[in-house]
C-alpha cells in the first residue's frame, strides 16, 4: 500500500478541512498554497488537492496570482466592507421571501444549540459555533425559492466566517446573541415582509458596526491583510 493511499481522498472532506484552515487562519491571508502544501500539511491526496484548489478559486477562497502561484484570498477592510454591503442588500430580501415556508422548529432548535455552546471556550468550539451559525443563516434563506440568490448568500456566508473569526479572536465573544436570532424568527412568523426586511437590516448594521469597531481598535490589523 502506497503512502498516497493513506491520504484523504474524499473531495468534500478535504474541502471542509481546508476551508476551516482558511477561516481560522491556519492558512493565512495571501499565504501561498499548492498541491504539495495541502498534501503534506493536511494529508490530502495530490489528485484531490489539485481539484480542490480549482474549486476554492471558483469559490474565491483562493486567488491565482500567476500560472505558478496560488494564494489564500486576501482579507482586507475593502473585502469586509464589500461583504457587509452585499449581505445588507441580499439577506433582508431573501429572508423576507422565506418567511412563509421556513422550518421554525428547526431554526429555534439550532439557535438553542448555538446558545448552549456560549460563552466561547476555545478555538475548536468557536469554529463549531461559526459553522452552526452559517448553517442557521442558510436555513433562513433556503425556502425563498431563488436558487441563484441562495448560492450568492452561501459565498457571502463563507466569507463572513473569516470576518467573524477576527472578531472572536479580538473580543473572545460572538458578535450577536441568540436573542437577536429569535427576534428575527418571531418577526418572520408574522409574515410581514416589510418588517422582516427592517429587522434583519437593523441587526446586520449593528453587527457591522461592532465588527469594524473591533478591527479599528486593534493595532495588529493596521496592515493590508487582517491576520490574527
């Protein structure tokens, strides 16, 4: 049996491993990435690593600088502001459209699970909460009936995890509480699209303000790439 046969050959498992590494900055912004690095660092087979790099470039987690150089996508204030701006445009609209068909029992249950993991204990639990929160946000959108919009939100939520990680590492807390989510659920159940839109937008704006204040208040972020 060859050494390569012991490596990870499941594409989805490999994707999650590398995605987590980018979120928690085990692979830092603008760091060089190659098949060899992914294979040696994370035990991913070279064949899977090759396809994985292409997939991560398509998802904008990696960027191709030249034919020979691929890097982790940068994380700058510009990227953060663009992400916040797009989320404020899309999320209030798509969550409003989902209100009438959302699975509220599943939403409340997942939110309770997140609350049970707070306050944050370590990096492992913080990453788990981030992934559960992403799942919850996607559940808020999935009943909208607009697959293309859901795909856009998915990419924005991936990027949001990288941004939230900065906040977690500087503040040792999550940017909003389970109560914020319950407010959204309660308003959604009334099926008043205008009010849902307003509540979601207000919470996103409050979260954005906390995030940016956290970043601007730490000298370690006074660089092009925001690294922790």
